[in-house]
């Protein structure tokens, strides 16, 4: 199988092979996870 480049939209959670968008990252995600708050 030939490699195919796929653009992944910003602010989404994408998983798998082939990569598929699972869901959008919400404002609630940005306040819940340390990675986005700068506290890591």
C-alpha cells in the first residue's frame, strides 16, 4: 500500500491507522488538562 498524506485539522483528537478524527478539542478540555494551562 502506498503512503498517503492526510491533513489533520487543528484542535482535534485524531487516532488510528489510518488516522481519523475522533472529536474536536473543546474550551473545557483547554481548562481541564495541565498541558494547556502551562502548569506541567
